[in-house]
C-alpha cells in the first residue's frame, strides 16, 4: 500500500513538474512575443513619424516653390529688379562724382586729406553730377514720362526740330507757332554740351586720379548707365505696373 502511494505521488509530482515547465515555457514565449510586438509597434510609430515628417517636407517644398514661382512670374518683379539696378547705378555714380569733386578740390588746393574743404569739394562734385544728369534728361523726358509725352502731343511739339537750320528764325510768326519746339531744340543742344562736359571730366578723373580696370568700369557706368537704367525703370513701371493691378477695374496707368 505504501508502495502504491509513493508511486501515485511520484506520478502526481511528475505531472505537476511538466505543467510548470509548460507554463514556464509558455510564459517565456509570451514574453518574447510581447517584446517583438513592442519592437514592431515602435517601428510602426517611428515609420509613421518619419512619413509625417517627409510629407510635411514635401508640402513645404511645394509651397515654397509655388511662392517662388509667383514671385518670378509677378509683373512687379521686373519693376523691383529695375529699381534695384537703378539704385546700384546711382550709388556708383554718386561715388564717382564725389571723387571728381575731391580731385578738382585738390587741383584747386582746397584743404587736406580729411579737412572740411574735402567734404565740401566732394559734395560740390555730387551736386555738379546731379545737375548735369538732370539737364541731360530734360530733352528726353518725353521718352521716359507719360505726362511729358501727353503734353508734347497736346502742344504739337516737334522733337526733331533743329532751330539752327530752320527757316523759322527768319520769320516771327513761324517762330511763334513753333515756340515750344524751338525751346525743345535748345534743351537738346544743352544736353549735348553737358554730355561733352561730363565725358571730359570723367575721362580726366579716370586717367589722372583713378586709372585702373575698375576705375574705367566705374567711370563708364557713371557716364552711360544712369539714363539707361532710368529708362528701364520707366518702361517696367509703365507697362508692367498696370498689369499688377486688378484687371476687373480700369486701372490708372503707372508712370513716372
């Protein structure tokens, strides 16, 4: 009887041990599965975050490109660029005329290197350059300003008249009938005179005081570029400035 009981107890303990082993094995597998699930869950979350970041990058890139495209294709952009070029040319021209004024001041014996006379001579050179450029433009304003062109057309001003060769100088009534045209021809002659004076000053200053490659370049910019760039600004503003307004309205044409 005792032997039977021991055998039964051994059988019971063996089955209990097997169940514990199976339970331990099952628990170990569950832990591994749980870890794997968590790893893949983190991977999915990471991929989801990366996808969202990539999507936002793509959306931002497209948005920025659309803004750049709108800026490039905007009719105001050439106006802005033309104004910027004109501003740079004016800076160069102003610096050149400042140098011309200081150079002329030194030739006349005005002041030292950092004296008040030097500042005055430079300011006088800038003022001289401004006056010359304004008078050079005076007979060309009908090509630049819509207001001038409308006035010239209303007054029937002949922009190609040369009073030196005209028979109108011999006839008072004929001259009175073309008085404004003769005034315009006077402005054209003064324009030629100011160009000769400006060219002579710039060439003399470049050769005698600022002789270098960049000196030649800056001198050429100061001589030629101001009128060209102001015509460019006028053209872009007059033509493209109106395009940028509301097309449903009758916009007032931009003009300088």
